[in-house]
């Protein structure tokens, strides 16, 4: 039986937290911009920190597991 929880959570968070796809924090003209499809070095670092925090909460603290088979 495979544990697909970490894989699924990581992929979903990676897609949702891609800078510029849904939102960009910090934006170019404002603090937050939605759906602008642009990115910057600062937003990549901020989104990386948010990703690391959420993946740690979901996988280590909560312990999400999805078993198949």
C-alpha cells in the first residue's frame, strides 16, 4: 500500500502557490495582486516560505495520509 498523502499535498500546494497564478505576494504595484501571471525574486522567496510552512503543517503536524491499494 502506498501513502499518496505527501505527494498529493505537495503537488496541490505547488500549483496553488506558484507566484502569479492565483496571487502574487508582494505584487509589483500593490502588496498583493491577483492573477497577473508575473513574478519577481521577492515573491518567489515569500511563496517558498509560505509553501514550506503549509507543507510542514499538513505533513508533520497534522499527518495527512492517503493510502491506496
